[in-house]
């Protein structure tokens, strides 16, 4: 008979096995199927008539990297993701530092108001900001005209469309970072910050040498979660610009959608998905490794 120690080490894995099976069926199998399909030529027409995919090797990837349209979508995606994650982390941290004091009056009301944008559906967010950016009836141009300025073509100007979408994303998802960072700040032991004050530390010294190092892992989690979600951004951009004007706001996820459902090239769309997954894994791993090394030092 197996020993008690053996049974105790095996029992947790037996309870976890059903969860692993479910994850493998729901998550891993579609990933492997998408990777496999990226090496085949397959279209909606082939799917409709029941034709088998045609193996083409790396041709889908060669076509993508030779396409200026695809390279532009990578550039737009990296610009969008880098901008929104950086702005949301900075603004979210600043708001959390302003509201970490539990003695502030109206703190619960402010927190509730900050959470509201997260609860709004992305389709609604896209429509609301599209109306706000309207060149004739939008509230932003209305205020500009009251100040004597000319109206701005927020979503029609290729130079303004992407910054306008970045503003909408920052508005919606900064509260997410704010809540995570605020929880991390409130978990910092008060005796550490009070000891720093007694030793003569200024507010900035207390912040950079005590608070931020203590919540480094929290900041890492918030950054990775926003990084992953920003790469998947689709609905708001779809509603606001559909990648336009031209392809100035066409991120990789929207390029994937158009390749799959407009051009109806499922194999090539799977190749886009594989590249998107690879970029995301590399950036997330790099961010995690650098943060862990800095915490060890």
C-alpha cells in the first residue's frame, strides 16, 4: 500500500486534474489548432464546401512580413499599446497616491465614480466617444468653438485618430490600474513609512525607497494585465474608426478580423494570431524578468 506521505502528495493533483483537463480543452486545444492552421491555406469558401486545408508551410508568414499593410498594423499596435499602458500606469499610480489616505472626505464616492468606466460595455464606450469626437455636434469641438478655436477632425485626421482612441482607452481602463495599485499601497505596513518619516525622509524618498519597492509585484501584475488586454483591443477601435482613416488606427487584432472575415483567409488570419501571441509572450516575459531581477537586487 502507498505510504501516507505518498497519498498526501498525490491527492492534490487528483483534485486538480479535472481543472487541467477543462483548461486544456477550452484554452490549449484552440491555441494548437490555430497554430496548426497557420501553416495551411484555408478560406471561408473551403470551409463552406467542406474542402480540406492545403499545406503551404511558412507561406502565410512570408506573405505577412512582405505586406506593408501588415507591417503598418504592427507599428500602430506597438504605438497604441505602449502609449495606453504607460499613461494608465502613471495616471493610475498618481490617483492611487492621492487617495490612499482613508481619512479623506468623500473617498468612497470618488472610488465609485472612478470604477464606473470599467463597467461600461466597450461598444457603448466606442459610441459615446465617437459622438463626443463628432466634428459638428461633438461636445469637444463645441468647447473649442466657445473658446474661439477651430473644430478638430478627431477621427478623420490620420494624425489625430490614433491619439483620440488612446484617450478613450485611457479613460476606460485607468480605473482598473488605480484599484489594483491602491490595494497594493494600502497593504504597505504603516510602521515602515512612519519610520522613514522619523528618519527624516521626504515624501519622494519615502515613495521611491519604501512604497514603490514594496508594491513592485503589484505594479507588475497591473502592467502585464493591461499589456495583454491592450493587445486584444478591438471593439472600441472597430466602433470608432474601423481602422481608419486609411489604416492609421488598424491594430493587429483588427487586421486579424479583416483578414478572417473580410478577405476570408482563415489560414493567413491564424498566422496573424500566432504572431500576435508571440509578440505578447515576449513582451510579458521580458517585463516580468526585468521586474523580478530588480526586486532581487
